[in-house]
C-alpha cells in the first residue's frame, strides 16, 4: 500500500515536471520568435 502511494506521488511529480518543462519550452520558443527580429 505504501509503495503504491509513493509510486503515484512520483508519477504525479513527473507529470508536473513534464507540464512545466513543456510550458517553459513553449514560452522560450515564443520568446525567441518575438525577440529574434529585433536582435537580428
């Protein structure tokens, strides 16, 4: 039972990490696209 809950917690953390990473990546790409014309 304890291992089940800990595995679920780890999976939740991984899902949150992936969501945060994809959001950061998306913002980074948008930032590059918006900033690039001005810097280049």
